[in-house]
């Protein structure tokens, strides 16, 4: 009995550690809601969807699997070769036999290294193609979301999904899945080899396997929780940076740098704490597996030493020095993949957590979709009609209430009213940026819900108050990268909207660099570029939403001159807070709290002495006082 005391001591230590881990696992499981652990999608579902992206490259993966067999063969065969060398040394030693054994070992090693290199190259190429496909699908899906949905999702969150999360998924295809498969086959192959060599010692090694399984299951719970916290914290800090870097000028103007820095510090500390928890979980698991490895080695030396030195058989099989050496290497190669599995499982949790977040965006159903029988519009005359239209951004809080009006082709109609009266909302509904709840909107007598969204918007030109310019050149911002438009056509449009006056003074003309959001141009210059961008595609309906609100008087006069030229081109819908700019409109619609109060020409509305008369009088007196 005394001979078994070392084995009992090892078993007692492992048993106590296992009991503590199981107790911790039970505590986490009972408090998973409080700990923020949430599981929204099964791993099987995630892997099934990822497999859809890998399926076109199935042949490449089969080739990688074939190459993987050479590296697996090395892990299985090399201990047998070393064991035979040990037997050769203690037995009938010949130098030729030693050279032959070493040559075989070297040959197996070279084939293994070559196959590992080739499979790495293939996997990197295939993996990057898969992630490129996934990114493109994700970006395309984001583009299909409605304005309402895009307003609800922070930009930083979307950036994280397209960049950070897809990078984590990339690791799965370029390395993780193949290494996991390889390690599983290595473990299986080593077990078979050990059983064939000495099944009694193999049973001793297998005694540690249940504990490995238990530790892995426990680790899975903690690692999934830790990775989710890291991903959420990363998304949070990216969202904060996206918003505050865009608005850093406002922060500086109001002297709020210290407060913003404190907010950023708190978010950074949250991310650091989540990362530390992740490292701690992995830092506990790997040493535990290493402890099992060392324990199995101690048991091997104990049993092997007892059998070899005293010539005592263990469970009916004698143990030689070659057997001990071979099993020592096998145990090392048996636990090394398991330790690698721990790290790879760590990455797998990251990839699965990232995949879940990516698919959560892709599972968002666009609220604005084409009807099954939607048609293409080849031509739009510009007749627009609202029939008892009701709309609300928030259920029950109506922004438009029973709005009805008619716009004839090539007519200029202006919408006026106080802030929140529904002017800009009407323009958004015409382009189907939002879906109205009641009523009907007709374009050339056709319900806009029966027209394909892309076809509908193609015939509209929108010029908004807040002009967005992309990084690139003036040319690329005007044509939006439709390279079939010549420079002569572009300059003709620029002259039409009076943008050529400042473009001709630039060093590089149309090729002048446009920095982020066009911050190297004035508000008036950006507005003129937006106007050129709008009319170069010859829209049938022009929409101007307070397009002259943030520009100087001189630039406004230039735009007014362009508007007069455009009146004969197509239907024009204008929202303007300066009533003096819409005096020549064919029809002026006055809105208040989502309802039409009155409509008519400028002179008719002044003669009525209604709401428009009040607004115009207030603005007129204000302008006179400013002069």
C-alpha cells in the first residue's frame, strides 16, 4: 500500500482542485444574469453560417487536410524513432543503424515542416478571401438599412463590426480551425500508438483525461464571459472615439477637454479590467493543464522506474527503457496539443463572440424593402401627390397628421413653418427614407411603395443643409466615382452653379484634394459642390432642405441664380427658413404641428394675413433691424 502513496497524493491534489473549480462553475452558472453573461446564438448555428462562406473553397481545405497528415505523422512517428534509438543504445549498438534512424527522423521532420509551410500559405490566401466576402456582405447589408435603423446604431459600433470583429473571425479560417482539427487528430493518433505500445501505461494516461474535460468545460464558461466583456468594452470605446473625435472642435470651444478625458479614462479602465479578466482566466487554465501533464510524467517515471529497475512487470507487461522514453515523448505530445487547444479555444471564443455580433447586424431586417411587384421607373415627369399622409417617428407621436397636397410637373413648391412642423419629414417620405403609417404618396400617379427604392431615388436630387463630402478629390465628390463623366461636363455643371469661380483658383482644379468631411473648404464652397453633385445626374425632382441656411449672403446670391436656372429643368421642392428666397415659388405650403394651415403663392398668402403673413412680417422687421 505504501508504494501507492505518491499516486494517491497526486490524485488527492487533482481532486481538490477539480472540486473547487466545479464549485466556481456552479456559482457562475447561478448568477449568469447578474454577471452579464448572455447567449443569443448557438455555436452550431454560428459555425453553420460561417461554413457557408467557406464552402466555395472546400477544395483548398481538402488540400490543407492532406498536407496536415504529414505533420501529424511526425508527431506520431518521431517518439517511436527516438524510442528505437534508446533501445539501440542499450542493446546491440551499430553506427549504421543509428545513422539510418536519424536519417528517417530527419526525413519525417523535413516533410512535416514543408507541409506546415504550404498549408499556412494556402490558409492565409483562402482565409483572407473568405473574410473579404464576409466584409462585403456586411457592408452591403449596412447600406440596405433604413435611415431609421442607421440612426439607432452608433457609427462606432458598425465600424467595430466591419473591422475588429471580422479580424477575429479571420483567425478562425487562417489558423484556428485547421489547428484544432490537427490537434484532435494528433491526440487520437497518439492514443492509438500508445495503446499499441503499452496499453497499461496508456490507461494510466487516460486517467487524467476526465479532469482535462472538466477543466475545459469550466474554462469555456469563464472564457466566453470574459471575451464578451472585452468585445462590448471595445465597441463602447470605439463608439465614444468616433463621436468625440468628430466633435472635438466643439469640445475645445467649450473647454470640456478634462471632462471628456475623464470619460475616456473610465471607458479605457473598463476595457483594461475586461482584458485582465480574460488574461486571468487563461492564466489559470493553462497551468492547470500543465499540472496534469507533470502529474502524468511523475506517474510514468514512478511506474516505469519500478518496472524497469526491479524487473517487475506492471499489469502483465514489462516496461523497458525504450518504452519509458517513447511514452515520455508521447505524453508531452499528448498534452502539448491540449495546452494549445486551451489557447486556440480562447481564440475560438473570440471568433464566435465576434461572429455573433456580426450576424446580429446581418440579421437586422431592413425596414425599407421593395415590394414583390415593385417596378422600375425609366422616366419621372415630376407630378407628386400626398393623400391623407400620417407619419410618426415614435408610435403615437404624430409628426404629420393627414397631410394632402398636389405638385404639378416642373412646379416649384416651398414648405415653410416653425421647427418640428414636418417640413423635412415630407421630403424624406417622398424619397422613402422612412415609411409612413397611413395614407398614400404618388409619383406620376404611381404609389411610391410600388416603385423600387433605388429606381425612385435615382430620379431625385437632394441638396441638404449639412453637406457631406468624402475624402478624395473635387471631381470624385461631384461625380461620385462614375468615371464615364468627362471633365468638360463637370466644369459645365460647375459653371452652371457658379462653383467654377473658386475651383478655377485652386492649384489642382478638379483634382484638388478633399480632406475628411471637406474641412478644407468653406460652408459655402461645400454647398456649391453639393449643388453640382446633385444636378450633374440631371434629376427629375430637385429637393433643397434649407440649402442656403449656413452660407454667406454672396454665396446665397450665387445659389439663387442657379435655382432660377433650375426652375425650368424639373419639379423643385424647397424648405427654406429665409422666406425671401421662396417668393417666386409657384406654391407655398405653410405647416404647423404636422398639419397644413394654408397654401398659395407669396402674394396670395400675404393677402390672407394668416400664419405666413406673420412669419414674413417678423423676418422682414428682423432683417431691417440688422441693417
